[in-house]
């Protein structure tokens, strides 16, 4: 599955676009040293999320998946399995589940939830809402698929 072209605003078209992590890195991982550094962070975050054994969905949003040459960080939404418990998590992965720690240690803005935390909202709808930008406009996001 190829990611679509960016629109005139430098964003992905509005949708949740499935892509492998390799496709995301091939598309957005090169360019400036800052973009390359943020890509390395993304790869580490994905590795840590997988290490929990409880990752259900991995969604990337924000400036990393735009044409912006110098994204400050990478924005990630983790949907964990319902039975996920922080106490069962490897120590190295604990920073993923503390927003301030993730920002400081991993250079990322990471949000996470379990499906029952959506207040009865369907998972697809919950994920789709992460397309909303700060200015209330919308842009596409990427869900990393195995």
C-alpha cells in the first residue's frame, strides 16, 4: 500500500492511511538531520511499544508525516490490548506511558489508551479524531500495520 501524495498544504489527504513502518520511514524518514533524528526516535518508540507484547494499534500523526523539513518531534497514539497493565511492562518501555517522560526521554508526544477507555466510542472513530489539527482543520494520519 503506497501512501498517497501530500496535498497543497503539505499534509496527507484526510483519512487513516495504513502503511508499514518501512513505508513510513521511506516516505518521511530522509531529508534534514532533524527529520532523520526524529525518524530514529520513531523507530525506538515502535520497538518499545512492540516489546510490551500488548500493542494493538500504532498511529502516527502531526508534523512528522507532513512536508515540514524540521519536525520537532513525532506524535504517536498507542492503542493497547484491553488486558495491558503497566506493571507487566518492561522497564525500558515505561516512558511510553508517561507523557512528560516520553517527551523528555524519547523526544515524542505519546498518547495511549485501552479500547474501554474510549467511553463506548468505536475504536475507528476514536482513531479518526486524531486527524484534527490545532487550528481545528483536518489532515491524514498513518496507522502502522505489521
